[in-house]
């Protein structure tokens, strides 16, 4: 059913109150001169693997201090595993020393095992909770069969009651997973010919808050191939307007005084940052696979330091052009504004957590609820596909093992066991990052 005007106004009121609270906090932070961060150090002695199986790990901090985590291609933390979800949201409580995990009740079911193999898949990306409202963007792929598939669209879903019930972007419920012919600019929030804004990440400000100006800032990639995927683009909207694309305003560069320009015309967009070339694969390990989401960033506001922090990574491309042929790229950046400019404070051109040369770490995320009170350290989270090439080379044996399953539940148990055997790092890895301040 479509939400009533009263429901939407109530949600907007909660968001407005949250934004006002955020404004007080950030006004104090911005009254001080932002800290001068000189460098960042990865503390390998703090590395831990907390299981979970999957990737993505986009996070948002809730009003109660817990965090929501988006996990893709995963049964999550359920033992024994019950279903293999294309995407699911989990709740994480506690601090880095002893976090706890639980599935978010009410999240729309997207059990991969119960969908036809040829059906479109949706993978969760940017998520944000503002007051009691949760907004999530999910990426989807094109239907190509004669080349690697590309990211082509983004779907928006939302909950106005803390995740208990979910709606499509037009307010209807239950959530619908559109089939190929139903994917259009009317049903998806983005469905562009060049794939821009099909992968989205939302800037995080704190416990259920927007930025001090009341806007939600959403970063996307400018396409799905090298030369476009490494270009970071940006739009902003008031939270109550996220379901209305006509209200989006795209970053269109800076004026002569260095102020950001905002345009209602998506074709006027300009990159807010450009990552290095050469870290997006052109060939895939598995037939019909997708181009990996290189360079989709994690952006979190560090209030104690008065700075935005960004992590992002490129895929290590092998000599044959395939993904994960070598360790990937890790970069960390800071900025005084969400529109940049972004100054790099750390670079790994062979990102190998723990010094393992076989590591294939990717998709680093800054946990918004795990920033030190003084802002001088934070925790980074990532998945690792070490063993993926061996997994690919054993595809026939893996399929033979999966063929033994007689029910979807049995297949899930077998598939989970196989993935863990080949790729134990395809799970929730974490590490503390220390910042050096001038």
C-alpha cells in the first residue's frame, strides 16, 4: 500500500529533527579549523576475520549506535546456512572488540536459490538511516550474453519504520524485483545508457543524521569501464526527496570562487574525483560474469577532526586482463567538503593485508560507528578473494559437488562450504587505521 501523507510528513519531520541535531554537532566541529592529517597507517597486528561470508559491507550508523551492514552473495552469519542471498541487511551491535550480528527482520527476501538463474539480480550498495527512515540503493546488471555484463541500473527501496516494512521508490509495497522487460527509468531510479550512477555509496554522518546542511550526499561511478568507472560523480537531495529523482542535484564542478555548482541536468555532471587508470578488468574469470565494482568508495565524516574520509580500491588486473590477477590498489583520502578537493593520505599499489602476497582484498569500507572519540583512528572492513583463481579452475568439480543437493537448503550448505574452503577471506575482515596529525 502507498504511504499516507501523514506517514510521509512524520518521516520528514523525524529527518528534519535529526538534521537539526546534526547541524549543532557539525557547527561546533566546523567552527574549529579542520585537522591536518598527514598520513594513515594500517595496523596489521589488529587484523581480525569475523566470518559472515560475502562482500559489500556498506554501513550506516543508527540512532541507537548500532550499525546496519549490507552483505551480498551470502548466507550471512546463520549457522548452518539457510539461504544464499543476493543481498541482505544485517544489524551489528557493539564495538570492534566484540561485535554481534543479527539479520534485520522484515528485509525483502532475495534468496538467490529460489530465483531462476536467468532472472535479474540486485546487489545492495549505498544505505543510510536518517531518523527512523532507511534508504538503500541496489545495483543491477545488463542482460548481455556475448560479453561481460556491465552495471546498468540502480533501484531504490526504503523503510519508514526502522526496517520492519519496505517499499518501492514509488511508495508501493511489497518490494518488487523487476524482470528484464520491467527495468526502465520509471521503475529504477537510474537506468542510463552508459551505466552512470548504477553503483552508489552514501556519505555517512553519524547516528541517524544527514549532513549539517540537511542534505544526503550520494556518490556514484560515471560508468562501467575503465576511464569512466574511475571517475567519481555525486548528487545530493533532501532525505524526503530521495524517492523523487527530479529533486536530485548533480555536482557540476566549481565556480570561479571555488563554490560547488549543482545542476538538475544529469548530463551536466562533472567528476568530483578521479582515481588512477588501470585498475578495472576487461576480462572475467567466469563466463557471463560482471565487471567488478572497482572504485566504489566509502565516505564518512570524521566529526572530531572536521574532515571527510574516503577509502576506495581498484582491482588487481592480471596480464590477461582478468580480475584479481594480482593484489589490488588501496587509497585513503581526506577533504574538508563532500565535493572535494580530495587529498590522498595513503596509497598501496599492492594491497596485501597482513603482508600476504596472495591476498586479493577489495571494496574497503570505513565503519562509521567505529571512529575513535578523538578521530585519530578508525576501523576498515573488507572482503578478500584469495583463492578465486583456484576456485575458477575447479568449476567443474564444484558443480559436481553442488549437483548432489536435493533441496535449495542443501545446495546452500554445500555452496557455503565450498566457498569457505577455497576463499576463507570472502568474509568480514577488519583492521584499525591510525592517522598522523600535524
